[in-house]
C-alpha cells in the first residue's frame, strides 16, 4: 500500500499572519496542528485539495463497462496518458470534464473492458478555498489558545477555566453541540462540519481500498 502524501492546506507563515501570531515560540506546535487539521479536513471531505500528480489504476473486475470513468481526485487540470492493457489511448478519442474529473469516450465504446486501465493525471486546486481556510484557522486558533493557556487539547470547543488563586484551577467543557460526537472527525472539526459539507466528495479517495489504486508521482 502506498501512503497518501500529506500536505498542509496553507503555510505556517500564512496561518500565523491571519491569526496575528508574531512570535516563533510555538512554531513547531503550530506546524503539527496545521498538518493535523489539514489531514482531518481532507479525510472528512474525502478528497485532496491542492494540486498534485497521480497515477490511478482501474481494474476490470471492479467496474461495469461504461463510456465514462471518474477519477478520485478533482478538479483535473491535465491528462498525461490513459493506458489500457499497455496500449495508450489516443487523446482524440476521449474528452475530459476537468471540474468533476470525468472522462468520456467520444466513440461510444466502453472503459473497463480491458483488464487494467491506468490514468496518469494532474488534479487539485491551485489554492485552498477560502471557507476551508477559515475552518483551518478557526481550529488552529482554538488549539493554540488552549496550548498557551494550559488547557488540555482533548477538551471540546467551549472550555472555561475556574481558578482559585494559589489553590486550584478546574477546566469545564461546556460544548453543547453534538457534532463532536456525530462524526469520527467531529472531536477535531467540531462545529465546522456544515461548512465543509459542500466540499465533500462522493468518491472516497482516502480509504484503504483506494490507496492501492491511486499513487502520487
């Protein structure tokens, strides 16, 4: 199995600038959190946002014959080649709908009648969508605030501290929204699931079954 290449959805410098963080004291922590949140957002959305190069293999046994095939990563900006059982398909014989990553044969013949179809392509966005960046910033800010105040990162999104000076301090989690419990990613993404829902893919790209079929190059 080929591990998925993890990319931060934005750079440390950009995130710090938006959050108004000027010190470098927590750079290592912030980098780890940006990576964690980026990976969690992509896992929830079941897609990879930023541009990369991929080789995706389709096997005859997994699909019914069809004039169309759908790539797991999209939007697709370029098709390098489509190879069916070692024979390269003439680009004049198919057309690409880049935004959805759908490839259709012009001659009305079918894909998936060859034992193996290998598509080498470039897919992804040049920049992370602004609403997704807002989610990234919000969660990183929340976790940064907890880190700097000494609150356990495992608490929910609404935490208050009650302190008796010189004696004891107690953290209370007042999180009322059940999103933290509804989704496997809710503990990290919290109340941001509804923002990310519009970016979710119906084609899962991150599961064990697809990792064997899609590799980065």
